[in-house]
C-alpha cells in the first residue's frame, strides 16, 4: 500500500513539474528598458531588452497631431533570437515626431511596447540664458552670464519678432501692460496666438486679450492643482523655415514682480524638434491642433497620457523633456542624483518638500558636494526640507547638516533649477530648469515641465547665477575658477565672515567645527566689553550658523570671537543705524 501511495505522489510531483515548465514556455518574454538614441535628422536607433531570447520587430508612423488614428506604415524585422535588441531606423524626416511600436516573439508568445521619438532638426540650436538679478562671473568658463536682464523687454522683443504663431502656457499673467500690448499687436498683424491659463479669475490683461480675439483656455479641472507650466512656443506652426522656431521656458510667470523683483531665469532655444515636443504637450491640453481649443477634449493633470518624446538632439546637444504628472519627474531627478553626479549638485528651489528627492540627496551627501538655496517664505512651511537639511532639531535632521541657506533679499527666490558637476572641469555638466518645484503637487496633479540639458556652456552660465544667490544668502564657494571650485569644507575649525555685513539689525554668523568640542562664540564692542554670548555648548563636527540681533545697540564696529579647544579666531562686523 505504501508503495502505491509513494508512486502516486511521485507521479503528481512529475506532473506538476511538467505543467510548470509548460506554463513557463507559454509565457511571453518581458520587454524592458525601451528607449532610443543616436538621433540624427534622418534616423534614430531604438533599444530594448527581453528577459528571454526573442525576435525583433518595429513599426512606426509620423502622426500629425494627438488625434490622428494609429496606422503604422513602415516596419523592420530581424529573426535572430536575442535579449538585447538594437534597431537603427533610417529614411525619416527631420524634426518629426514618430509613434513607434516594438514587438518581440518567442515560443511563449508576443509582447508589445510602444513610445514616441523625434528626429533632429536642421535648426541652429542656439541657446541663450537670462537672469534678472546679478551673476558672479568669477566662475565663468569664458562666457559671462547675462545677469540683471530686463525680462519685460526681452519678452516684448521676442513677441514682436513672431511672424506666424505663438503658443503660451502660464500660471500667472497680470500687471505687465507692455506684454499684453505686444500680443495684441501680434494678433493684429496676423500672428495666430493660443493661450492656456490657470483656473484663477481672469486679470484685466487676460480680459483684454480675449476682447481682441485671442483665444484663452483655462484649466478648470481639479482646481486644487494648477496649470503651472511656463513655456512659450514661437513660430513653430510656420512651415517655411527651420530657423525662426523658438522655445522660451524657465521659472518666470508674467508679472511685474516676476520680471523685476523675484529671482528668476529664462532659457531661449532655437530648435524645431524641441518646439515640436512642447507643441504636442500644449495641444493635448488645448484639446485641438487647430487655432481654437476644444474644451471637451482638453486634458490636464492626471487626465493626460504619456505621448511625447523625451530625448531631443539639439544641434548635437542632448536634451531631455519631461511633463508632469505623466512622466514621473521625481523619478528622473532621483535617477540623475543617484547615477550622474561625479562631484557636486547645486540647486536654487522655490519649494522643496518632496521626500524622494530629499532622500536621494541625503544618500549621496558626504560623498559629493551638495549646496542649495531655499526661498525664505517657503523654507518655514510644513514639510520643507530646509530645517532637516540644515541640521535643525527636528525629526529626520541631517547630521552633519548640509550647506543650504535661505535667500535673504526682498521678493521670491522663484528659481527651480539644479546643476550637476558645475564646479569641476570634468563630470556630466547637467542643468535642469523649468516650472517644476520639488513638491508633491508638482508630481501628482499640476501641469509642469522640466528641461534637462547636458551641456558645459549652459551649466556654467547657471553656475554663475547660483554662486551669486549662494553667496548673498551666506554660503561660500572658493570661486577661483572651475577647477578649484566647490563648497568650502575646511580641514580645521573655521569662522566665516558674517552676512549681511554691514547689517541692520540682524546678521548671521557661520562657523565650522572640525571635531566634537566645547564651542563658544562671544560678541564684543571695540573696547573689549562683552556684548552677548551667541554660542556656548558642545557641538559635533559640522557647519553651524547663529544669528546676532543688534536692535538694542548703537551703530559701529563689533567683534565676534570663536573659541573651541586650542582654536580661536576673531572677526569684525559693522552695525549700521
């Protein structure tokens, strides 16, 4: 009896093994890592991998809009059974977006994946960068950045140059009459204008555009989120030239404060392919590829689908384009932080409360240089990363603290950019800018854009801007050149010059502790009399900062002295009244 039972059990086991192997054989291969590169005017190369050997097939078509039926007209097939699939595609048109579909088949079945790519244009690829506040040219790599620019004049001039079309997305549009007048004049001379605006009540400037026949579509969908894009597309719909098509993006809305007071950046790029990608995103929100919107088809926020190419060859420079919330921008930023940084990452960020990005920065900290500037009004809000990164006594505090500071001058630090390897002659030289704040709404519901540029020249221009913001906020870089740049991390104890200086009535004093010590910082008047003890405690290694309030004192020169073990140093500061 036992032998019979044993035989039955053995047969069942064998049967199960056979069925498992049969099921495995029936499972289709899995496609992953689908992407494209080697982009030229007439072709690209598409790449993907499969978890088991399979054949290789690709089909493609050139859609004219978001609403064209998918009818694939061209294909390539390779019968070899491989896991790494590489397919060059030729005979394509320049500056054209293509929908493509890949297929891999083996004994288990067929698996399909798809995406979009865009070919290189014949445009110049000219890139100009503008900042509306000062820049620090001590780190210039040869070209001085355009600082203290009049954004109002720049935008008026760009509008006045348009001959065929202007597409606009903005969160804010008010208080700048010259821009309104320039758009109305453009409409009068035959320029076709389309404007997507946030859900906020119309301003008098918006009402004026509508009164002059300029179509405006508002994002009246999930109004707890925002149409937060800030990009302009000039003359893309003109088919007569490759060299009149411009993308204007960066951090800047249209208002008097945005142009003249808040710290902002603009990047202007002459490239037909880049304009094609941004137009595809625009028209998904516009609901139409015509002059007039179709609100019934317009898609915003999580309604949108992933239907734009991400990699663009702009006259030999790699650029990547991402739109929220469909493109998981947070994952992209974390991937850059985790895999692209050779030496450093610097950032200026209006809002920063996104946990994945903070965690990614924390993971590379201590091994890489990390410095940043926060807007003062947002650094104190709930969940801001600033107090943790600064080493404040809060949950999740960084120990040692990072080299991060709060912007100190009136107005908003409205930038949303970060730089990779700006302070070294090598590295990956990445700059990312656009409308995307490091906060959850930008990831989950807002309409946002991020432009990532792999270019040493543009990286250095933004580095000159960053250094100016960093220093005026109290940070310190060596500033003697790109090769010698980087965050100052002293080998021993250090006492930094107070900032601002002169001051009235409050200033900040930063110091560096090289090893655990009893640290004391005392302020004296010029007669050597003690005015105030700022610090008297045992501190771990790291950078610290203390503030001094001179409200009750008379104006004049004061001294501040640090003592830590055998180390002491004294500096002077001036209180102005």
